[in-house]
C-alpha cells in the first residue's frame, strides 16, 4: 500500500494552482471538471502516481472559503537547501510564516509557508536521495 494523494478544498482554483506551481514548483498533472456535480479537481505534484504522491485540489462551484478546523496540521515538502527555497518562495509571492531553523528539540532544519487558502506547508531540509537528519 502507498499514499496516492492528499486532497485540499480550495476557494479559487486558478489562484491555488498558481501558488503550487509558481511558488512551490509543482507541476499541474491533470484536471477534471464535473459540472453535473459542480466541482473541479486539479492534481499537482513533483511527479505522478504511482511513484510520487500527488496533491488533489478540489474546487466546489460557488464555495470560496472553508473553515480550517483544528484537526488539519500541514503538508510536508523536502528541500535540499531550505534557505534558497524560502528566498525563491518569497520572490514568487509566497508567505513564509516560520523562518528556516532547527525544529524544537532536534537538528532538522524546517520552515513553514502558507498557501492562499491558509493551509500550512512545512519545508524540511533533506536531500532527495532520502538521506538527512530525522526529526
């Protein structure tokens, strides 16, 4: 078994696609519009299933905001150079909500960015070969 995707409901699909592609460097993999049931899906990621987990953005027609609730935590994305990634996020209009630095009680370097709908994304400095400090 493996995780295929995580779904987030968004209030403005083009705005969210722009954020995830332009600010976080994901690729728009595919979209699916379902007028009969009034929703549109967009799948993004750094690669496609089954090798990579994807992010599914769901836009329900006419729904422009959602209550975040208190159960959602964050998505996590790796970065080989978190400081350069944070500068690129800022340069592309992203909002860093926690500056890069060691996680409390550990050595792993993390930062947080917030997407246009208020979802938190944790950036974790880790090489793409899977090496790097654990939390």
